[in-house]
């Protein structure tokens, strides 16, 4: 029986859905934890400790599906990525590949790659000093979205449209040793699009409608609605995924009030809890089928 290993933070909803998908595809499904990674250099068999305590040895032909990128110290994060690179170099299929994960979780690098690929990315300025951040705030029109360099599900995103509020926030972040990633706030009609790509195809998509305010993320209260993915949306999503190098990608695209489309980010560990039922696509099965394909 073919085996798939998921690197996950626990046995949450997405892992349970992958378990279900694996059963329907007659696959053996094993979970393992990033936090218990260990790597032997005197053998050719990198291994991690499974969530249930047993050792999980990765073998050729056993694909790895990365379902989490937990926070940690710089040393921990670098080590985890080093192990993924080693597994890939040993011929083990990793979805998504470590290079794609590194690019996608770094919002500055992801935006830079998408911009280099000719995609419409909102004007963005990234810096460390509070004084430069304040200059950037003015340069971007006095209405900006400040994002953490590393983050997901809309956590840590802040809109600043008051200079006084911006000054206070920038001083606080500088004192904590943070980095400012400022993006011109795109005025939108109350919704955005999440497109899920798989390989060289668009798998499905949804429209996310904000309940109130300006944030549309489902985790922040957005409401999912069905979406017929247009050729323009599909093209933008696929180009964005390719620019990051992600085989499985959740691409966020925002329309402005004039009808222009802006690519905001690429998520290389995309969720589908809201997307699967609203699109009618069994995402877990499709992701597993792709991983073992």
C-alpha cells in the first residue's frame, strides 16, 4: 500500500480530512510533527518522531505533504527547512517543495517574486526603521495595510489611516525589533477571491465576502460563496503560483472599486475547510492524488 506522510501540528480538521481522503484512495496515511524532527548524518535515512510517538522513516516513493509551518526561533525554523531540503535531495517528494515554502511564508520575498513576474501587486515598501516607515506611509497615500513578514489567515494585519496611530505603531514595532511591510490599501467592493491551484491547473475557487470592515479572510469572519473562476483569474493565480514555485497554492486576488485585479499573496499551506464545500471539490482527495501521482 502506498504511504503518504503529512507534516502537521496535530490531528486538526485538515489532517482528519486527509485521513478520510487517504482511506478513499486506499493509501496509508501517517502524521509527523515538525517539533520532533531529528536528522541522522551517519545514515541515508532521515527520520522524525511521529505524533503518536513512533519513529517515521522516510523512504523513496513516500511523498510528504506539508500541512503546517509552525513558528519558532530562527534556529528552529532554519533547521526544519534544512531537513526538508535534505529529504528532497534524497529523492523524496515534498509538497510543497521547501523553496516554495520559504518564498511563500516571506511576504516581502513573495511580493518581490510576483512583481518580477509582471503580476499586479499593490505598491509595497518594506523597511526596519520607524522614521522610514512613516515616510512610506505618506508615500503610499496615508492609508496602508501593515503585514507581518511571516503570518497567515489575516493574523497580525493592520490598516492604518491615521498618521498619529501610524507613528505610535511604528515606534512600538521598531522597539520590538520588527520589520515593516507596508502596502497601499486597495479599496475593494467588499469581497476578494481565493483560487486554489494544483500543479498546472486551477482546482477551484471561492469568493470571500467581508461581514464588516475590510478584511475578507475566512479565519477573520469572511463568508465563503461559490465562484466561477474566469480565465483572467485563473491566469493570475497560475502565474502567481509559478512565481513562488508552489505546486499546491492558495492565491488571494483582490478587485478594486474600478474593477482592476490585484494579487495579494500566495499561501503554500492553503486551507480548504470553507473552500471544499462551497466549490463542491474534494480537495483532500485531489491533493493526495497529486502527491502520489
